[in-house]
C-alpha cells in the first residue's frame, strides 16, 4: 500500500516538472514512510511513496521497471491473486507469441506490470484486488492509468493544456503548483447536500476522481476514459431453481475465499472488531484460515450503556484472538479531532472515528487490518432497505393527483418540523413516488431549500445521486433490493465510507482490506432474488450463511454504538472553532447572512438543524482555510 504521483507533459519545463513532482511526493509521504522513488524520461515524470506489505526488500522500491526496461510502473494497492497470476505469466503459451516473463522481485507490483505486458488493458479482467496504478511505455510514450472495480483505492487527476497530473490524493495535485486552486461551484451544492462530492467531480475545479472500474489513456493529445467493469452489468444472477441452503453455502465459500485472499502479507496484521455481525464474521473466518492467533482491535468506552466491549470480548474469546481494547473518553476524542481534520485529503463530514482507530491500531505495531466495511451495502443492513422496499409497496399513491399530494405535503410540513417528516413531505411532492425520486433524499444532509439560502448559485445543477440512478438498469421485478445495494455502493459507500477509510487510515500508514467488497462476492449477492434477502432480521442472508461464525448473542444483539456528545461540543468547546470555519465559507461563495442564520438555528435547537447538519460545513471551512 503506497501513494503514487505523476506528470505527463510535453509543455512543462523539465526542471519545473521535477520540482512539482517532488512537492507532490512530499504531500503524500504519510502514505509511504518506507521508501521514496522518482523517475523521469523526456515528457514523463513518475513518483512513489512506499508502504511495504509484500516483499519488504529494496527490490520492491518503485518506480519499478520491466526486465527489458521498456515499461515503468507506479502502483498503490494489493493484488490478492498475484501468486496465481505470477505462475501463469511465468509460462509461455504454446502456439502463440506469448513468452514467459522473467520476474526479478517477489512483489505483486511486478505481476501487474507483467500482466499488462502480456494482455494490455485486458489485464484488468484478471485482477482481484484494490489498486490504482500507472504504467508508462518508454517506447510508444503511452500512459495507462487504472483504478479497481469497487473504488477502494483513490486516483485523482487533472488534464489541462495537454498536461496530465495524477496522484493518490487531491492535495498532492494542489501542491504541484501547476494547477489553480479554485473551488468547483457546482460541487459546493453536492457537498452541502451529501457531506461529500460524488466522483468524478471533486471540490476543486479541474481536478477529477477516476471512477471505479475505469482506466485512462491519452490518444491524439486527448484524454480518453474507458469503463472496463460496471457493477450493474456484472451481476451473476442465481439459478432460480437453486435452494436457499445452496445459496447460503455459495456465499459462505465466496466469503471464506475473500478473507483468505486478504491474509497474504509480509507484515503484522489484524482486524477491527466492534462485536457487530460484520467484524465478527471477518474475525471468525480469519481464525479458521490462519495458523496464527489473530490480533483484534476495539474502541471501548467507560459508559456501559453504550459500550460494545462485551460483544467484542465474546468474539475474541470464541476465536482465541490477541485482543486489544483502545479505551477512549469523549475528551480523548475531542483532543485528537484537530489531527483528524488535518489528515483529511478531500473534505468530508465524516472520518474522525476511522482516524483514531487507525492511529491506535498502528501504534500497536499493525501495518494491515481487515474491516467489515461493505457488508451493510450488499446484505441490506441499513434501515433504508426496509424503508425503500416499503415505499415501493405504496405505488397506489401515484394515482393521487400531484397537486393534492403537494397540498398534503405542505400540511405535513406545518404539522411537524422534524427531519424525517420533512423528507416524507418532500417525497410526496415529487413527480412520482418511486425509488428514483425518493432515494436521493435518503442521505441528504441539508435540504435543497436550506442550501439555496446559503449558497450563491444562479444555475442549480442536477442532483448527482439522481443523475447516477438514471445510468443503470436491470431486472427490477425480483431484484429491488439489489438496486438499492448498487445505489448505496456507488454513492454513499464509494464517496464517503471508502474515501474516508483510505484517507484516515493512510494518514497513519495503515492499510485496510475489505473482504466484503471482493467483486466475486458482490456480483453473486447482487444476483440473489429479493425473497432471500428481504431484511426481516438484520442481514439474514449473511447470518444464515455464516451461522457457524456468529453466536446468537451477536446476531440478535441490539443496535448500539457510543454516541459522542457532538451537540454539546459544538455549542461549547468547539463553538468558536465552528463559527470561524463556517463563516470562512463566505470566501468560497456562501451567503454569510444565511450561514449565520443556519448556525443560530442549530444553537436554538431547531429540529431541522441538528449537529450533523452543520458539522460538514465546519469541516469544509477548515479544509478550505488549510488548503486553498
């Protein structure tokens, strides 16, 4: 796991480009404290920061050259099936021109390079892993940049004036000095709505994020982006005659394989263990597979009412793990909050929790950890799955004329001011009451009405979540829940959870692997009909598939989680900090009067302005002050 940087340009002076590359590398040194490398050749400049996971020797230092020195690669990620591919690539193919590749390292990086040399862009179809990499052909002067299917590893880029900049972090491109630090005005609205900016856009104008399952090439001085894997087109629909028991067995097999693939490492590793279904399943599978005791890590609090410690201890005892409890108080969290904000690469309304857990895990000597992230999205673990499924049963509401529905919504909004009621009223007012119109409201933080007051914007852009929902299509009759999963995966998970996990864990040089997002497991579960996935109980399909790993106490436990006193902090300890950073948003196009009114609504306990409705604005203001 590492960080990559690059410049491809025939117009930028060589010394200027090398200076910019050094600045870019410096900006991501936290991602790779073990080694640094730079390389240049005419109009190509590649940089790398290394966090050693596989093949800890100096032979794994990047940029890495092919044995014939024609190709150069910089790589961030892990290729879980690299050993199988290595054996395949060491063999020639009889009756073809394919010759064996002669490896000089034990790294997965070189396997990626060898695969590209043999199969070109089609190499991506062979990979199972998380990655973002660039390969430069010194003979043809051709650049190839790719990102993994699920979007686990980030890749930012900017292409202007025939100059391509790319990096693992947005801040690295900003530090190059080759691009104007200008806010993307439309992205401000997206951020205000969803506490993030949906790829391919970013908060900065002219910097993009490569979408998952896509790769970049440059042809005739034009940037070309190609999709090689699209989630709704890769569903492995389950045979309708297959029994539920056999489906569960398939899922168990795929899950065990996903975990086993992610245990390959030459450094100490462990797992996050909250005591919930997801992390408990991961730890149980790890214990079955590994010959060594697993190290597990839990954040615990003194308040018994909220603490999940007893559940984590139950799993740790069941699988005889080497268990570490990271004991925190709210004050500890508050003290480390500035560090978490400073670690934020792209602004977000979430992330500090991950930063603190990752930091403490790294302190314990762990370089790689497995996480249960992704389970809720593919196994229908969120309440939104129940709500959306129930909503689609209310199809008869569409027979009521819209004007009458709007009148009813107005009355509902006057009757109750709480957020849930307001969202129901907004749904009733839509042209149709269905998933496509309702889902974009599900994770919206501020309403459009609130945003139009605080953001100066003459033209209102299309809602980015709604835009996405119009891009995919498959059998909706028996796979409604899979449609919700794809929406969650492609919006909230990829643009909030995965982005924050990467930036906050790599701030401490900790690699996080996510077995639930193995593309083979995801493709299979999305192909399971609704009748087997309906969330009658929490993630029933998953718990039935892994019943031997999950004690009843874990399956049937009440939903918990320590509730940090954010409201109290924002009104007291953090009040001055919040006010300064919110009001700084005037510098990037927000209306200061409306911002002040929104903040006062929060201070006066308005039911429509909870702490989470203002915190993402605080975070954005802080990020802008620090990075622009």
